[in-house]
C-alpha cells in the first residue's frame, strides 16, 4: 500500500498542513503502508523544509527513511519498514 499527500491546496495554512501530515502518516502506520509520497511542491523550498522538520520532530523512529526525489525537487517519500 502506498499513500499520497499533495500539499498544494493547503500550502498557506500551517495548521491544515500539520493536520494533513498527521492524518496520512497515522493512516500509513495503522495500515502498514510501504511509503507515503508527500508533494510540497517546488516553490522556494520552505514548505519542504517545514515538512522535513515536522517529520523529524513528530515521527522520528516511526519511519525507516526519507527519500528526496532526485528527479522532482518538489516530492518526498517517507519509507516504512515493517517486521
């Protein structure tokens, strides 16, 4: 299972972004998803940095690794490893 979250429509609302991130990551953990694709968009990179800080602060240890897409700067993959 793979989940996807596109932040384009809520990019200017910090609370909505955190809520959406929590919902998709909690769903991924509950359903043991392979990974979550998060699309913060290209822009200035501030939203991407904010997403990365959020992941490190709130979900560190719950995901296996974060992959930054080398072909598309505006996309991240949060990989999980389940036993």
